[in-house]
């Protein structure tokens, strides 16, 4: 005579499956916590946002002077930024006139704690 188990085979399989899923979740959370803390955090973490604004050209302004005043760190030279300004404003030469508007890009930094 065979002895019957008090737990049906379906329930036993479900318990093993449930335990396996829980074990996999614990492993995933553990690795996730490791990867999150694996990089070094410095007190100067920041995000740089690029914005655009329109400025009015005043008498005596030159494209070069405006570029020197508004150039961001991402450009290696004023000449490079002058070309970016020309492209951004569809200018074919360096000539600008008082009263004309010029679109410039500027960066703003948000500091993370």
C-alpha cells in the first residue's frame, strides 16, 4: 500500500516556483544595490542644461565680442563659437547691425547633492 503525501504535487511545485522567484528577486535587488553604489560620488555632481535666448545687437557690438562674452566651455575657441552663432542665426558673414536680434546659447548648471 502506498502512502499518500499530505501536500498535493501541484502545491509542491508552486511552493518551489514561488521560492525560486523570491530568491531571484533577492539576488537582483542585491546586484542592483551594488551597481548603484559602485560609482564614486563627489560633492560637485552637476547637470548642465543648455538654454537659448535672443539678445539685441547694440551699436559697436561685433559677433566676435558677443562670442567672447557668451561662449561656453564646450567650445575650444572663440572662432569656433562665432561659426556656431553664424550657423544658429543663418548668417552668411560676420556683419551684424544694431537693432538686430541674435540667438545665443548659454549653459546653466544644476547641482546635485
